[in-house]
């Protein structure tokens, strides 16, 4: 079977050979050519371009686009989604934030709750967190598995490998069916996260963003880092690539994400439908009825 290929060239594209290492991944984009204002101006240009590409995506009606955002707390997922997709027609885009599973969701397999939210053809879907939580949060906190009522007792290393395989198969199926899956891991440094947490505590208008549980996850930083590294290596494929985006500079991060999305859509053979000769002939009669 010919495998679809949706990965585009980027300095942040992760390896497909399982060689990605978090310790080698930068957390800061050093942009000597542009200052923050210039990056914001270029982002605005890309947002406008993405808006036009979305119209063609919708009219073409062969592909859908699924954007998955994963990160440690305070990396900037929400603000990046908001900034990059600010020009997109809301009728053609749906954003879903996946938090703690509900009782109903726990009664299904771990891919069920996200499968119900996949974008239709011509649409853009955004997952703020996703099924990857089941090989990230659940891996760091395996006690969560008790609520999933799994029928077989499986050694944890084997269970994670089974889930990686399920994810790969799921994403390959989506790609073969016309859903382009782009996965962004926003790589924030531990020090930058600390500064952002402090900002949330010090500034009253940001207090609502802080949750005590965020500090608990921070205490398991190394475990989460290993879980991310293993998940990326196990599931980054040409049909569903991972991009490790440095997140310490929000303006540079947003620009990098927008560039990848626009470049991906431009790489497709998207086009507006062409009217048939019969349709064109009927247009003259319709124009006459309209008094043209």
C-alpha cells in the first residue's frame, strides 16, 4: 500500500526513525532576523493566507485537517491555537479541549472520545490535548488505569506499546481516508514554565489560569519528558508527523506553527471545483432570469 506523506520540511520535524531526543531539542527559537513586532506582522500575513486556504479546503471537499497540540502546562497551547486560527471561519473549524475523561468516556476504548470529534471533509479540527494523554498522563499515573476496566492484566511496558500501535494504525487510517494529522509538541523549558506559573500567581487577572495540580505534574517533569520522548518516537510518521516546537518565545512559537500549517495545506492539490460545460450553459439562463 502506498503510504500518504504529509510531513513538510521544517527544522522542528522530528525523526521517523525513533532517534528523537528531548535533551537535544531546543526550547527557544533564536530569531536574529526579526524582532517580536516583525514576527507578529508575519504571523498576521500567514493567518490571512490560512483563511484563504481554508476556503479552498472546504470547497475542494476531499481532505480534512486535524491539528493536535500537546505540551506541559503553561507552554501556550490555548494562546497558540487562538493566535494561529484567529482568521479561520468558525463554521469550518472546531476546537476540542480534552480534560479528565467522563464516566461515559471511560466505558469505551481510549480512542473513542476523540474519534467522535474528528473533523469532516473540508473542515479543520483542533485537539487541545488528545488520545496521547493515554500514553502520557496515564503512563506517569498508572493508577488511572483502574477506572478504565480493562479486561486483561497487561504488564505496563507492553500496554504502552499496544497503545502506540493502536495510535499508529488509527492515524494511518485517518491519513488514508483524507484526514491530515499534524501534531505539535510545544517544548517549554522548566525554568520558563516556572516563570509563567509565577506570573499567574502574581497577576490577579491571571490567577484563574493556575491550578494547584500544575505543581504536582511539575514534580514529575523527568517522567513526563520520557513519556513524551517515547510517544513521539513511537508515533511520528510521514503520514502523521510530530513537530517539536520551541515554546519559550510565544511569538516565535506561533509563527513556526503557522508556517507549518500553511506549508502543509499548500503542498496539497487543493482547488476550487470546476463547473461542467452543462453547468456553465445553464448559468446564462440563470443570469437572464436575474436581469443581467
